[in-house]
């Protein structure tokens, strides 16, 4: 059996005097285990001692220390975390210290469910005073990986449960600036359209719809719309602002349909990029919601149809589906389904 | 042969940045775009090899290396190296990933090995119900799902009767939160995965009742995002894994019509990109495991199209009030039903005949799985440049099965050769997409649990 190579100065539990009274409990894997793991000696021993204190329900400081070692070896063991919380409660440990421990272990394992759950448990116990630190921490994790799902979920939980909304819109803005910073190697100047990424849309939508400091979606809609249109025009191939735009009118399609700027942005994009599927797709949705197309729009769409002219009774929505079937072959089945299932009010 | 033809999407795609020269400035590269371009380039190199070779050669390149996969899987079942200690709390998952993959490949298991699996899982079963991540560990909903699906996959009377359903039901009730959602374990995290694993297990074991179902639909509804997909918890981002879990849960509790299905469908249809595989979220990289999570959502949606149609014509999904009333009707409906009826939702769902063609590009997806995710020495990986593992092997194979059978109008009916990329011998066993177990095994367990 090999022993840990990067941890040579580790003293086995069996040779630590403070553990001499504990009889380690081996794992009950049975005579012919499946998916057996060839544990390293130090891992196996640590878990044998963990099982001993866990079974004895020993909520002591040495048990707490043992869970630290076990967690560092495998932060995915939820039983160890669960027991650690019982010990922390029994010993009435200062949770600020516990948070420092989690800080370092989370930076090394940012995609681990248990660590984030444990963090939430600590923050919940500390209450609103923990908000700043938690927001600061998620910011650091997101600086490494802006798409870390757990970090975003944690951040949103903090805002909703502990507060800290005041600076959240500034943080949105900062995300854009960070993106520029990341790209400084190419000596780039600010490019709104490309920096407007998925992370940005997501956090912005969350803040706009949930912050108690803003007036809600309806109050913000006009300013959000012009902002989003700007982002779309800067890079029409970026899906995020297109979905964000639709999201602004979720459950309010009548308002979406009556907002001229929405169809105008589609038209503008299509004049430059005839086959932009996001623009075509949004137009299709508008028509399905009952939007009445202008003659100009009809003309632009008809011009896009490459094949023979449509029979005059064809709906514009149907024409768009046919165009999408050709310019977006990956989704041709989907567009064909849409074409055969147009609502009766679609033009 | 048509089926071995490769798929190459046009230059206009939702993923590639496609800088437009008519715009007054060139789009600049961000990290997201740069990573995306790197992957697209690697994938294009691989697909480029398909050009200019004979149909026969193309078919060979798309061949499923059955023997190699079985070898890789069997080896893992019998021994795992020291680096697997990070999955020490996921061993029922390892059993499921490996055994479900073997079952998809149609490979039988000898009785001795089957007994070893049963013996091992019984050591993971908690005396008060549920299965933990290893012997002596706390029972956990995700590993309970993995253990139950593994035993269903083994399929013998012994394996099925080894599950203590009374205790399992009590465990599920203990994990139910006052909000209606579920916790992963005692004082554990609440999310959509926990809801799915609880409901899936209860449904397949025929112990689903109103008590377990109560308000879980309200929680899932709160997780559907402005994009259309479903997030892990309210306020988070739409994500392929959670969208599968959320939608499957809603179907199993008979409340799928409460979701905004047309926006869900639109979101998931757009997740298949120029690489031919699926991404998990908007503007993220392609990943082989989403072949099942997103491909599975599309397979479920294919059977739900009549419901989508109904939503479109009545166009009242998005109103809060209509949701509320649907909710009331549902609750009273359920209260009046015996527990057996609820568990039968999964059974009647799979029996549904569909007239619709698949809603995604099934040949393109098979191409990504076989050429970009498949490891010739056995196993599957996320994307070119990554390493194989059992998780990706399981979900690439599951996604491959889903895409091969998507043209079948009745579940499990043999597809035409044109629906299968590569040689017809690539054809896997069909699955039940709500539980992700092989269809035959599902039917055996359904029969078993209906009579006991
Ligand atoms: Zn993956």
C-alpha cells in the first residue's frame, strides 16, 4: 500500500496519544464489494477513526479536528459535514472561525455542494451581519469562474435572506468592467455588446425583479429595454440579451406586442444580418402573440424568402418558420413544428 | 447510406460569434467567446475527417465500441483506483452509472456479480430507510435514487424485493420540507434535484401519494426562469440538469401543464449548437452529459406536445391567477385518488403514442456523442480534450439511446436504420425517459411493484 506522498509528515492516528482510547471502525464493505476504491492508507485510517467517533456520537474538540482532516481529504462526504455541524453546535464554536476554514476549502473546491450548504448554514446562524462577507466571498469565487452555479445561487440566497441589495446593481456594472479587465491582453476598449454576457443578464434580471429598493419589473422596464436593445445591436449573435428582452415581458405579452421598439430592433438587425435566428425567432413570437406587422416588415421578410414567392394566403409567421427551417437546420424540426402549430391569432 | 452522412450546420449558428463586417466595429473576444471558439475548432477538426471519405469509412468512424465500453465499465465495477476517494460518498451512483450503461449496451450480468451488487447496496441502506453514499453513511436522496435505479436495472425478484419500501416511504416523508420541496438528507440542502430523486423513487416503487406530492409543484414552478428553463432553486439560472429534474417531476405528479411549456421548449431547443451536442446553459460550452439532460427534456416534450398546443390556444399559462386555480383543481383531484393511480402516471406516460417527429437534430447529437465524446479505448467524456469517466459514460449512452429512438411513435419500437447514425449495430436498448432506466427493466419492476 502506498502512503500519501505529498503529506509525509502526517502522523497516523494510531500513533497519536490523544486517540489511544479509540478503536477504529473499518468500513463494512462485505466479502465481495463492488466499486471498491483502493484507498490510500491515510484516507482509510482517517475514515476508520471518523466512523468510531460518529458511531459513538462523540461531540468533542478532537472530533471536530478529525472532521477537518476528513473533509480536507474528501469534501464530498456529506455525513462528515453533517456530523461536524452537530459538533460545532455542541461546542458552541465561534462561527466566524468556521467561516475562515470554509473560505480556504471552498476556494479549492468551488463546485462542491456540501461546502456551499455549510456556508449557508453558517451565514444563516450569523444573520444579516454576515451579508457583506458572503457577498465579498462569492465575488472572489466568481472572479475565478464567472459561471460558477453554486456561487451565484449562494449570492442570491444571501441577498434574499440577509440583505445587501444596496450595492448589487453596482456589482452588475462591475461585472462588465471585470470582463474588460480580463481581456486587456488584447488591448481592447470597452465593448458593451460582447461584455453583456449571460452572467450579467442573469444577475440583472434577479436584481430588477427582486430588489426591494427598485420598483419592480414594470418600473424598470423602459430603461431596461433601451439598455438591452443597445446590447443586441452591438452583437446580434449574443443570445443572452435576446432572452433577457423577452424575460422583461414575461406574463405581459400584450405590452411586448405594443412596444414598437421591439419589432424595430428585429428589423434593424435583419437588415444587416438576413439570417439572424434570434431576430427571426423573436418576430415569430411577436406574431404569435398577435402583433400586427407593418408593410415594411412584411417586405423585409418576403425578401428573405429565397424560394418561389408565397401563396398570398400564407401567414407571415408561417413564412418566418419556413425561413428558419432553412437558415437554422439544427432546429429545422422545431421550426416545422412551430409552423404547423401557429395560434389562430398569429398574422 | 443516408444514416452515416455527417451533419454540418450552416455558418449561421447561435453559438459562433459570427462577427458581422457590416457593423461599424469588429466584435472583440471575451473569455466566453475565446473558449467557445477553441471548442468549435476542435470539433470542426474531428468532423472535417468525415469529409472526403467513403460512406463505409464514415460508418466505421461512427461505430460504437461496444466491447471496449463493456470492458471499461466492468473494470470499474470490480476495482477503482485511489483517486476515486473523492467519490467515496457516491458509490451507489458509481453502481448506477456503470450498471445502467451496461444495461443500455444490452450486456447481461452474471448472477454472482448481481448478488455482489445487491449485497453492497444493502450495506448502504439505512435501518430507518433510504440509502447512503457508502456503508454506514447518512441516507441521502440522490444516492437513494441511484441505489433504487440500480436494483431496478438488476431486475431480479431478489433485487426488487430487497428494497424496504415502508422504511423508504418514511425516509422520503422525513426529507419533505414544509415548503413542499425536499431536502437531500437530514438538515441538507433543498433543490430541484432533491425533488426529482424523491418523486422518481416513490413513483417507480409505487409508493407515491398526496402526502409526498403536496406543494412540490409550487416549488418547481418557482424555479422556472425568464429564459424558459428550470433552475436549481428559485432565482437561479436555467440549467439542463435541473430542467430535466423539474420537468420529469412535474410530469410524474401530473402537473406539467402548470409550467410555461412553450418557453421551456424554446429554451431547450436552442441549447443544441454548432458542435451538434447540447450545452447546459445559455452561452456555456457543449458537454456530452447534456445529451441526456437536454435530449431527455426534448424526448419528454415530444410526448407533451398536445399539452403545449392546448396552452398555446388558450394562451393563459403566464397569468398568476390561472396557475392558482389549476393548483386548486389539482390538489382536490389528487386528494381523491388512491396512491396507486399517482404512481401509474409514469406508466401511462410511456404508453402514449406520439405523432410528432423529434424536436431536435437526432443525427447531429449522435454524431457529437460518437465522434467527440466517445473514447475509442472505452468510456465517454464531456468534450474533446477531457478525460473519460463513468458519469459521462452513463449520460452519453443514455442520450444516445434517446436520440436513436426519437423517431419511434411508440416507446421502444425499433427505429428505422436512417434514425441510427453509423452501423445499425450501434442501436442501444430503449429507456424510460422519466426515470432513466432501461425500458424492459422498468416494465419488470412496474409489474413487480404493482402486485406487491
Ligand atoms: Zn458533463
